[in-house]
C-alpha cells in the first residue's frame, strides 16, 4: 500500500536522487560503513582471545552487523539512518581512541599474543578513528542533500494533453 496517492497520469519523482553528487555521496557513505564493519571484524577476530570477555566481542560483532545493515539501507536511499550512523560513529571513535593505547601496551615479552600482533591491532584501532570521522562528515552531507524530496510530474516528464507548460515545467502565462 502506498503512503502517497498520485494523480492519474502522474508519477512521483525524486529530483535530488538523480544528481551525480547525491549518488556519489550515497556510494561513499555505504563504502565507509562497510570499511568500518570490516575493521571491526578484523580487530574482533584478531584479538578475540584477549578481549575482556565474550560480551565485548559480541557487542563489537553486533556493531559491525549494524553498519552492514546501515550500508544496505543507505543504498536504498534511506536518509533517516544517517544521523544514527553518525551518532554511533562518534561513540565508536571514542572507544577506538581509548582501546588503541592498550593494544600497544600489550606488545611486551611474557604476555600471550592474540591471533594478530598487538601492534597491528593497535594500528587498526587508530585507523578506525579517522574512518569514523569521515563517516560522520559524509553522513551529515548526505542528510543535508534531501534525498526524501518528492515531486509529482507527468509520466515520462512531458505535460499531459490539454495542459500548457513552459520549458521550465511551470504553467505557461495566459495571453494578455
């Protein structure tokens, strides 16, 4: 069931979704979300043995799954998820900035190593921070592009028979 009824002979048109800028922004947002999810998965799997518990690891896996779902929704032009993704990116950037020094501190003799070297896990945590900052920026740019704007236009973009339109799509002026 449609939420909006469209007059007969007309179609809904979303002009902002046809712009190259919005298509590029959408693709960049989805890409950054997927990169973030991949980094989270690598850090979680690589450091699984040394994480504080399975609850932390499960929360990180849930976060990565959310980012994948968000990327799917963004590719379907869902603009409402962008502020949520930006808010989660702020929190994740804080967590990553706090976690990175601890991974570097574990890189000592006598400590058990996780599946990936501690220095690599620390570096990946450091990389997560700027990736999240990029996600915040592009999500807010995408949110301001008004992907949700809809207009009615005649099917095919041409005026219906009996309707006078000028070349800009507005009503033609009446003769004086």
